[in-house]
């Protein structure tokens, strides 16, 4: 696994300040440690889509999609990938440890882990894309509960249909907090035509006070 | 609390664990055959389609299963909360369906994981997990299940809660399996030896492994389990690893191949077989055909003396194991202060320091007359286990404290201690037995400490034989032959050494000693301690209790391990000492900078030394006001203006913290103790577990001289109310990071108001803003930690 240091810096709110070697060294150490302790696991399945009563049904599952943004994403798609990924519990306990006894390292480890879970999702997405291409299908961008108007409580149902606790140890609380913390659930559409729907980044996002909001970047 | 339900007469059908026992295969895979959708509640079929469940049971019975498993994997109150069904509906109907078709075969009540992460990483407490399992078990037992099968556990703490619930609420045989990943550990990090060491002692009837892996991948894990388990071993593999076919996960190890693996496992010594995900009645039929030609294999089991944390097992006897003695208030002024002031961070730091110095096990004693020992012990054990991964030694003279601590302990603990007195043995051994702990036995009885080695052996013999009457294996006893002080009983010092030899050779048990007792009352105690330690190690001492921060002690052990051929190729010795001199030299250079620039540059290693230097010529408050506060102000401004970013701010904050530590220690010993600028309560609200932001606020507030009562994360509003009331707190800081948990932030504020507590509430967190903060009734919103500090300084009129 590789952790993109630029991304780590972005999570840390870095805006071109002058930084000493001790901070860059620390970031290197933290990246390495996250790679060492993470136990990445992912699971996904692909469902056929049926559209009925202005809702999208994933056939053979109980998942029904009603929110506008997710329906937009799946416009023209015939299948939908349901995925979940996690870095595992040790990342959580290690970050909790540092955030108590070495807060600088805790904060940097947290940013490294956030970058790492995106990397894991990219890997899964890549695999999905390659397999889809064999069937002449194209993928949309990855879309998670909590983006746009796609309600955050969809996370629980995604984990349920994937049996994610049993398969990858990923759980979710009543308040839609995934545990282990560094985890992602997402949907990806599969369509015969190349998707026109790209992630539009901050321009479309309703969280206008977000500190990560900036040129073309987005915040997941 | 000690004692389980009496087993006699209550077992409805005789279960023969001496022969092969064949379980069934997957329920979910069969349900898929009958058209269940992904995401549908499998347990709902007990009510909606009992005919299908019955059919599945019959298929397995026809295939040859001796035991069928109820359709109750997820039938717990957490999973059923959002459904139309109660635990009573689901578990009751499931057992009735299975019993209806089982005739002379057995029905196992299936208990799967709750599906929520347990504390400290998650929000599910040990007691809640226990209650959840107990509810299922009471119903299942009442309806007539024959066995309780606790399965697919990843978290050994959860498995432990389930086993205790099963033992305390039924008299049925209990089987427990855990699921492993291909790295040989469960998802929460438990390895096979740890599983066996922890679970075997809890009184289960069989243990083993299921799910996650196919039969081939399970073989190395099974090998490990068979090596250590003196109980029957159960294996229920998946039908291979899942492969994605047409977007769906499929398992492709077919019945014949599966049965060949079952044969290999049976020949290795496994006696209970079955299948998990992807297996069907075909797989079970194939196993049946294979094992009817086999006989159970007798195994050689390795009995070890070992204690465990959830992911680390420390085996005594292989090499010298150090038990760190520093978490004990006797003669330690700072620790006493910390215990009285609820300063857990100090205790945790002691644990970290000992771990880093090479301790293998940590003794934990919090006995002070002026505190509630039981409550503090339980909290300390929980906190320690969330921070260090070492097994703990629970040290108290009170049996109720020992039991409470052992009950919530995650792993297999060491209890300190029993002795030869009847009264003590009769109160402690039942706890040792019930919770499967190890225990230290002191060679002292009603007549005191025998003078001779032979006398101490006699006491040790009594302890061991009494333990065995309680069903405790000898391997779970560690004998302490007791060290006498050279200043008072010089002639008897060497009797202890002789006793270690005698006890080991006669009883074959492991030994421990509190080494530094030998030097009480004499100067240069380190010299005596290390020499005595060397002698005791030579006599066969396995686990000295000592101060791991003492270089004298640790170097003696490192040297002994080389000389006694335990540190193979002197690897550890070379690692520790080859660069030893270089390191201490490096520490000497580069302290010429002044404290201000050290803080601004965030050079935390240098802060303590230069602070000490400054305190030679300045008062504590002068250092604070001349250096610490002005530097913090500069750093804060730089952060606000964007000249530095968060990690730089934090490095400076940690540098100040180091300085402050020195200053606080000085002030504790001097008469002038007025350093605190005010006390602030901080909490991450109920339901939220994000606490990095809160921790950042905490360190900055402390930097500015505020005292912070950190209530932690997922804090119930009652806890906040109590803390504010009892401390007469004027400022409360609440943190929430999710839109979903801002609600409980509002409820916390309401609780404070409803209780008429005159405090200001400041809120922060990524999803909050000024407007939102007002809506939930907060007094102020702080966008980051520096703003919180500014606000606090204004409120407490520090500026």
C-alpha cells in the first residue's frame, strides 16, 4: 500500500506553510506505521437494478434507493455495486493511544489512515472496473452515504446486505458511526455507456463551511 | 456472584464428547436456496416460514447430523431492535422448530456475535453484552435446547461475555468457536494460543474454530489449537474462500473434497465437525461417510502456565518474564496523589513506561483506604487494557475487588494472591476457577512464614492440593516463596533461594518473587537487589516482580538470559547494548536554545531539561509567565494566521506539556500550590466516539494552566451533570462530530439546564456552526482549540 503524503497534508489542513524536517519525518513514520498495523478487508457484491415508483431496487436484496443524488448517479446504469472496506480495529486502537499520549502523532496517524482507506477503496474500485470492462460495462464514481442527499443511515443497510460484520468485522452504531472508524461503504453504478456523472467535488456539495473545501478537491 | 447453576440432573440428553460429534452445515446458504434476499432477516423465517426451517433441519438430520443448530445466529436485542420481532419470538420459535424434528438428536442453541464493537473501541459495554446473551440463553434453555453453541466470535471479550452468560444462566454444555483470518488471528487480533488459554479456563465443554476460512486455510490454526487445548476441539469451516461469480459470493469446495479435509482434521485430533458458510447437507453427508470409518485420536496436550491479554499470551518458563511492580501506591507519593485525584493518565503513563522498559506482565494494585478501591480497580483495569497490550496481575487483599476486576478483565489474568490460610484459599480459589485465572500462592499460612525452605514447600504443597480440590490445574498456580529483608532476617535470605529450587523440583510449578524486598533498610539497594535476583534466577525463578525501570534489574536479566542460553545468539543483548553508549551521548548535546524557541519549534525532548535548568534561578510562576504563556500566545497567533498548521501547533503544545510536568511536580512538593486557573469539564457526547478534537482542546487548555476533567468519549449526560455538580464547574466543553450525535449534545445541554447548574457550555465539532450551536442551547461555539482557549481565558479572567 502507498499513502499519498500530499493527501495526508491536505487532511491536516496544510496550506503551504514552511515545515521542518521533524514534521515530514514524523509523517513518514506514521505512514509506515499505518501500513504496518492496518489489516485491510473489503467486500462487494453486484446487483441488478430495477426502477419502480421513482425508486431504485437492487434485485435480490432489500436495498431501496430513494435519494435524488444517488438516483442521479445510477442514471442509465443496469447494475449497482455495493461495497464496504475497512482498515481494521488495530488502526483505531493505535490512533486512540497516540491521541492520548502523543497528540501530534495521533493527529498525523489519523490523517494517514484516512488517506489509506481511500487507497484501499481505489484498489477495490479498480478491480471492479477491470471486471466490468470484460462485460463491456463502465463504472460510475464511488458514492457513499452522507454525500449529497444520500442519507447517512443507508450505511447500516449496506453493511447488512453485505453481511459485513461477519465477513470483514465492520459494524455501525445507531448514530451511523462505522466501527472500526477507518471504513467506507459505497455504491458504484455499472452502465453500458461511459458515465457522464463525475464527482463534481465541492461545487455541488452542500457543506459550504467545510474546511477542506477548495479547488476541485473533496472531502470524503 | 461466584458459582454456576448446578449441572446435575438438568442435562436432558447425554452428550458423549469422547466420540465424534457431527454438527450440521450452514443455515444461511440453505436459506438462499429457498430464496431469501440479501438483507432480509434470516431469523424472521422462524415465524414467517417455519416449514422451510424445519425442512432444512430435516435435510441435515437425514445427512447424518448428530446436532442441529437453531436459526438464531443474529437473534439478539440489538439486531432485532429495528424489526417486528422480539428475542422471545425468534429464539422461542427456533428452538421449538428444531426440537420438533430432532427426536433423539441434539439441538444446539446458536449464539452469534451481537454485531456491535465492544468497548473501548466501540460502545457496547461488557455488561450490556452479557445481558444481551443472557436473554437469548434463558429463552433457549427454557425451551429445551441441549447445547449452547457460541460461534463466529472475533472478539474474545465478547466470547467471554457470552460464555459467562451461558454458564450463569443455564446448566447446558457450552461450545465456543472463534473465526480467524488468513494471518492466523481473529479480526480483533486474538491468536489460537490466546483463545485456548482464555476460553479453556471458563468451563466450556469444547472449543474451536469456524467460518471465515476454508478447511485448507484452517489447518495451521487447528494445529495450534490442538497443541494446547485439553478440551475436545470443534471445526466448522466454510466451503472454501468466497469467490465472486456473477456479482455474487460463492463457495466452491465441494462435498467430497470437504470431507477429505474433515478426515485430515479428525486424524489430527478434531472430534467435533460441521460446516459453515457455503456448506450444505451434501457436505455433512460426505463427512458422515468419512468419519464412520475413523476413531477419535488421543492427543498429547501441552500444559502451559500462561496469562493473556486479548492479543498477547505470556508463557512462563520459556524465558524470564518480568512482572512490573510500579502500579502500587505503597511508598509511592505521586501514585497516591494520582489515585486520590482520579488522575488515571499518571497510572497509564506508569504502565507505558514499564512496558517500554521490557515488562511482560503488569501488577495492578490501587488499594488506598481513602478511595473506593473496587470502583477504581475496575476503571483502572479497563483503561489499562485500552492502552497497553500486556497481561495484568490483579493485586488486592479484598476478594470482592479481585472478583469485580477479574470479571471485566479481557483475557486470562493473574491474581495476586492466595496463601496457605484456609480462609483466603476458600474465598479466592472459587474466583480463580470460575474465571479461569492464574493465581500466585504465597508460602505463608496461619503460623506465619516458615523459616526453612522445607517449611515453605509444605505450605506450597497445601496450596496446590487445595487448588486441585477446587478443580484448578497445577499449571495455573505460581508459587511465591517470599523474600525476607537482609537487614532484619539476614540468615533466612538464602532459604528463599533454596525454597525456589525445592518448590520447582518437587511440585513442578512456576515461581515468582518480589525481589526488592531483600534490600529494605540498607543503603544502595540496587546492589543487593540485582545480586539477589541473579541468585534467584539461577535457582529457577520464572517471573520476578520488580521495577522494570531499574537498569540494575533489567541488565541482570538480560545478562542471565545470555549466560543461561535463553537469549539465543545473544540477539536481544546485542540489540540492547551494542549502541548503548552512543545513545546516552546523543542525549547530551544541543540544549543551548532558550525555552521560548524550543516551544515555538516544538522540540519536546529538550523541554524538561531546560525547564529544570531555569527553575534553579526562577520561581515556577516566573517560568510560566515569562516563557510558557508568551510562547503559547505566539504559537497560537501563528496558527490563527495560517503561518503554521495543526501538527506544528500540537508539537509546541506537547513541548509546553513537558515543561509543565516539571513545574507541577515542583509545586506539588512546595507549599505554593496555586497554579490552576480554573477547572473545565470536557466530554465527547453520548453516542459519539470521536475524541481527537477533544484531546487537542484538552492539551491546549492544560497548557494555559486550566485543570481539565476529561470525561472521555460516548459520555452519558448524567455523567456530565454529576461531574459539573460535584466539581462546581463553571465551564463545560462538549464535542460531537456527527450530525447524528449533535442531538445528544442538545440533550446533554438540556440536562445541565434542567438540573439548574450554573455553568457555561461551549460546543465544538466539525458539523457544528454558530447557528446550530444556538439551536441546541449552547452558550458559545468554538471553531477550534485556540478559540476555546481564548474563551476560557476570558471567562476565568486570565487576561
